[in-house]
């Protein structure tokens, strides 16, 4: 799930969620792929297919692909500049 920064900064509680802030410089394509590998293995998905799909597009589209596969398990905070 991709949420806006404003929504996240309100009093919403996400104590059990995995939260990735897309403004954080560490959250790059390599970081997303590493998490995708772990999630794909846990969910019995074909990581190589997901990796190929994510690497064949822009970073913005790769984030959307990551969200499509894993958005039920991860909250992605939209970058300040938007996607």
C-alpha cells in the first residue's frame, strides 16, 4: 500500500506493519529487490520473474510493481516529490 506522507504523519498507528519511506536514500531499487526476494520466497512467488519485471522499468514503475505484489504486507510512504 502506498500512502501519502500527510496521511502517515497523522495519528494513524502502524505498529505491526513494515514501513518503507521512499524519501529515505537507502530505499533504492536494490533495497526493494532484496525485500522482494524475501517476500517472494515467503509467499512462494517466482522472484526471478518479479526481478525481471522491476528491472525493466523506471524506478517509479518498479515501486508500483513492488506495491502490486507486496502492498498487502508493506506500507510505502510516498516521497515528498510524489511518484
